[in-house]
C-alpha cells in the first residue's frame, strides 16, 4: 500500500477504505510517512470531506494509536463530558460533582487551556495542592471511594491526534468537520467511559460561529459515538457571551463554588443543570424528567458541593480553599474598565474578552507558557444590562500593571453599547442524539 495512492484517491473524491486509513495513521504515527504527504492528505480531506464511515474509521485508528483506559473495574455506567471550548466555561467543576452526587461514576480526564479558551486542568491546579496527575490504581481508588476523580490527560493517549493537530495548525486544515470530530472523539474513546456528553459551543467565543456549524459538528461526533458503540448526546450551547462572570482560573473556581452553593450566575447555573440532566440520562438514572429533578436536588441539597470537596481532598488539594477564598491564588492589582457612555450592553465579543484574559496571564498562547492562577477578569455587566457612563463594565486582575495596560484596550473593544435593550440569546440552542437534531 502506498501513501501516493491514498492521497490520489481522496484528491479525486473517493472514499478511503478502513485499511487505507489504518495504514496512514499507523505509518504516520511511527514516523514512516513524511509531513508533506500527511499534509497533502489533510488538504484533500479538507476539500473533499469524509463519509460517516470514513470519519469513524479515522477516529478508531487514532484511538488505537496509543493507550486506552480500561474503566471496567469501576462499577456502573461511566459518563465522560467534553466541551469544545469557550470563555468562562467552568462547567466541569459543577456538572461532574452534580452527576457524581446522583450516582454516576465520574472518571474524567481533562485538558489544559490554549489560546482564548480555558482548560479544566488549569482551574483545578489553582486549588493549592490539587494533583491532576495520578497513577491508574489511585485514580480508580478515588473514583470507587468518592464517586469522582478529575485528572489531566496522561500516558500515551491518541498520539496520532497530537501529531496531526500540530500539522493541521500550520497547514490551514483546522476548520474541517471530520478532522475536528475525529480529533475530539479519539481522545474521548481512549479515555474509556461508557457514554459521552458533548457540549458544543456556538458564537463569537467558540470555534463554531453559527448554530448550523455547531449542529454539523455535533452530528458528526454523535455519529462517531454510534459507530463505535458509545452512547453519545451533544448539547449545543451559547458562547456568544462569556459564561458566568468570572474568566480566569482561581476566579472561576470561586464562581463554580458559588453555583454549587446556589448563589452563582443564572446563565451558568442553567447551562450546568441542562448538561447534568443529560449526563444522568446517559448514566441510566431514569427518564429525563426524573434526571432533571435529581440534578436540581443535588445542587440545592449541597450534595454536589460535598462531591467537589471530596475530590479536592482525595487528590491532595486544600478543601478549606473552597470556603476561604483567601487561600486561593489572587492578583495584586485590580483595575476597573468603566463604561464610556450610558446604555445597554448589546454584545461582548467573547473571543476578544478571552484573549484579554490571556494577556493578563490567565491563559497561554503556547503550550509551554506559564499560567498566573490569580489573574483574570470579573464581568460587572452582561448583555442586556443597563449601565451609566463611568460605571464599571469589568474588573481586570493581574500581577503586573503592564499586563493590565495591554489587556484593557482589547477588553474595552469587546463591549458594544446600544440605546435600546438587545434581544437576549438562548443559552441552550439544541440537542443532538442518535435519533436526530432538535433545535429549541
């Protein structure tokens, strides 16, 4: 079998066979296919697309390119969760404890943030002492004892995806549905859970800008789940505005705790309850109405907050930091962004707001960049709020005035004011299951 023939077949719009896809992934991962041939195939896929069967075969080949977790020793239906990335998206810190409090075992591997999107591992590591790298036996033991463990991706998970993503990033082939879907799902399949919940973000702070684009990605990933025997549900949720009011690691931990105490922002709470409901459905906890009620009860009773405390303590973190926020990292400088005029907040360009948080030190532009866990942004006004001239729109937090000066103009440009109140966005835009797509 020759790479030349595989490239030519896809260039001409033919469907690749499972054998051809396996050959490419195996040989490229081993270093026997050069980058220039892999790049040619990626561009052919970008231009010609892939069928559901091809995308499923590519996903499985990438999954098999490295280690896969075997969670069968943990009793119950294990449900994983993945977000396609956003700004202020701390839902894992809320949704997973809710699901665990309702009896769904959570053995979750999460990633770090890159660019304007935040990462769950960075948020967890802002809790003093919290260990995101655990051995297999300790990981399993914590899940069995507490019902939940949240760790970073470890081992040799989907190495083909790491190589291909780096190549896609420099060959203008990132924005390709089959490649995006297979990249995400290969890691989820390798993580070993029985079912997968996908939170596909849509809007100015998301990779998919329109509901139609988000639905197409969700459908591709749910199809992969169906082809590989993993029950999968995708919710399409809004990321046209930062989720909640906190952007930045320690700040987002504090806001997650507020939601688990019943005093968090309404938008974040609504999205988390919707995601938790679907996690419980996937976990076999009963019909949808019952799962919705169970999620609300776990939140209102404090059981979900206890699960977060339990996992923090089990993984070496300081559970007292969830009550006494002074024990969490904080910034030495905080400066308000004030409104230049009176009016309604019509829009917040979310990607710009996320990039401003990176400039403050809360994120990274390159994987090796260090994180300032105390840095970030606290939004004082959201879309639909009326503000007076001079009223704070946001608070910028950093440990350097230079960083605040760099971020301030970008954050200011992300706010758009209007004399009229804007139409508010729906937070939950739709759901994709094996039965089809439903927009709300």
